[in-house]
C-alpha cells in the first residue's frame, strides 16, 4: 500500500509573532470597549446618546470577533483569511489613531506616546500582509480569495459609515431645533411664559419678582413663594456631551448665587429621564454643619432633541422636600419645541 506523505505547512515565526501581538490587541480592545461603554453610560447624558452608544459598541464587538476569527482562519490556511486580516488590521489602525487623540475605547492611559508603538506595529503588519514573500508561500496568492467573509468585513465598515451618518444627521437636526425664536413668534398656551428658547408655566403660588437680562443674552426670571425664595428660572443653549457639562453649569450658578465664604454640604442628588430629556437635581445645605441656614436646590432638564436646557434654583429654609417636588412639577411644564 502506498502512503502519500502530506506536507505540513507552518506559518513563519514573523507571521506567528504578529498574529500573537494582534490577538493581544484584540483582547485589550474588547475589555476596553466594555469598560469604557459602562463609564460613558454613567458619565454621559445617557438618555440622549444611548442608541448611538449601543450601536457603536455592537459594531466594535463584531469587528473584534471578526478579527479573532481572522487569526483562527489564518492558522488554518483558509484562502479568505488574509483579506479578513487586512480589513481587521486597518480597522484597528484607525481606532488606535483615534485613541491617541483621546477618544474612548482602550484600557491604556490616554497618552499619544504609548500608542505610537502600537500604531507603528499595525502599519508594519498591514504592509506585511500585502508584501510578504513568506506569507505568499504560506498561503499562495493564487489560492487566495475574498469570499463571503471578506464581504462581511466590508459590511462592518458600512455599519461604521452609517453610524457617522446617523451622528451627523442627529447633530444637524439638534442644531436646527436649538435655534432661538423671538418671543413674539412663539405660540404660547394659556399661562405660559417664554424667552425664545423654552416655554414654561409658572406654578401655582409663584409670585413674580423681577426679570434680569434681555432677549439676546438670555433672561433670568425671579419668583418666590411663602416657603421658597429666590426661585430663579433660566434657559441655556449649549452642546452638552457629558454629566460634567451639567456640573459646570451647577458650578457657575453656585458661584453667582452663593458667596465663597459660605460652605456647602451636598445632602441629595437625582438623575433620571424625565419629560423627554435628562433631569438632574442637587441639593446643598448652605452654611456649616453647626449652623445650617437654608437648603439650596439646583435642577436642570436637558432636552434630548436639541441643545437646550432649562434650569431652576431656589432656597428653602429648614427642609428641602418642597423644593424637590416643586422642581419636578416645574420641569413637567417645560416645553422645548416652540415651533
């Protein structure tokens, strides 16, 4: 009986080393996108960006699984594996270039010099996949084909492009919805007040004190009740990207209303999706722990369809429960769509 000796073709040490390093990068990016997605969920105005965030995470996970499958198929000498690796390495190269500019998606610290060796490796690996002679011996060029797995890689790029189209169109629509109107152009419902950015209905028992500002720079309307004083209502038009932006507004309002010599102790905070936007509330005890004089409550409702926000702040003596209830009742009357 004749036995035909089957020749075992092994990958070169250069190719094996590059595949191992690339696999480490895949694991690192997979851990990074999961960790950063959770942090972004916690820090961002998640009701606004949740669909886009989930879409981007799904695309990344698909790309990383595709890259890992490309390594596995390359070790099996599949004819379409080189196309899979080329598409995957280029995807990672783009991502790490964005990472080096401070974008999310990596477990590495955000320092450009740490990403330079990785970016350099990916460039070398990509050139190797196109030009290597030893790789042509491992998987001959005549045997290679693009195949359905290559087209699946193209599909991932199409999904990435559609994500950016979605983001650009969403930003365009938000910018249109954020355009201020003249107060005389707004069709108000009975009892509503507007400043051209938002419309709201003052709550029962609110007594108007004064109006500060103008239509160009914005209005600050001041009210009071029997139990709350210095009820301040204002609106803003800013590009909110994260919870940090809300705290920036909170800090600016705090500096304008409370002297530096008075201490603040946070006693309550809330965040939730409310009335079509992100609702935030913080309450501080004004004074020291030995001599509390009042509670200052600041809340903001940030629209999900524009860059508009409505803010309310007030002081209440002895307790803050009424302030919380009043904030929610007021935000329920706020209307951002004035057209």
